C-alpha cells in the first residue's frame, strides 16, 4: 500500500490491501462518537455489519444488484448509473475477492488486517459485554490518525480513490441497518443463500447484466 500501510498494488491480495479496504469501510460506515474525543474520529458498530460491508466491497456484482433494487424503489438514476458503471468497468472480474459462506453468511477472519491497523493506532477495537462478561458486540474505533490516513493515501496514490468511492456506495446501500439486518438482506439473493456451507459464494454478474439490459430496453 502507500504511506503507513505500504500499499502493494490493487491486483495483489495481502493483509495490507485488506487493511486499506477495511479502513475505508470504517470511515464510510462509521458514526460520530458521543461524547466527542480528541483522538477519535468515528465508531463502526458491529463485526457482522463490517463483514456485510466487506462482502459488497469484495463482490461488485452483488453490490450492483442492490443498486438496481434501489433504483427500482426510488427511480433515482444515480443508482442505475452506478450499477451499470460497475459492470462496464468489469469490476466483478477485476475487483472480486471471493468470500466463503458460513452459518451466518459471508465471513472471513480479518485478524491480520486489523492487527496492522491496530499496531499503527489507526483503529481500536472495543466491545459491549453482557451476562458473564460475554462480548455480544464488537465495535471498531477509527482514530483521527486512521481518518487522516484515508485522505493521505488518496492524495499520494489517486488510484486508491476507488476504495473511498466504493465504500461510500456500500454505505448508501447499507443505510442505517445493523449487521443482522444486512446479512438477511444478502440472504435474499438465491445464489448467496443456496451456497453450501464452506463454499465460495459464486458470482451473479450475468444475472445483473440481464436485469440492466431489460431495464434499458423498456
């Protein structure tokens, strides 16, 4: 990567690239901290929510499908245009980073990426505890340094603007829904829901392409 995370190229899978993607997700999907703190920018609530955001970042065809749904519900052309651009730019082929389906949907351990972010104090991890001190929600604190790193990264490597733009688009699709609701939303895609446990969630690019073509022909 660039700057603090040593970016190594968009086509190469590495903990550094994963860390950069997660950093932009936390920025796009985070909320202000109450009460405000001098060294904290935002808080992103819930590991399940983070995994749901990450799935759409890593599977552009599924994100495009959600954008088409938003277009049908709102008739806002910006959503349709964004979905079409994802396919026109071949993002489902060039940007896809496959995920495995587990009991609660798409999931991948992010320990290495988060360790990189934590070691530089770009992200802090906290949680809400319940009975018997059991953690029932993991939250991610984006520090001011982490927030600033996003801007610095794009400034020094403009190609990284894709991460910022895509994370913002994912945040629009997610809206204010929590992790459980987002997982349920993703399960509404038959291809996703019917993937065998432990199997790679397959692409739906051609299905989305057909939907877009049908809408264009009307």
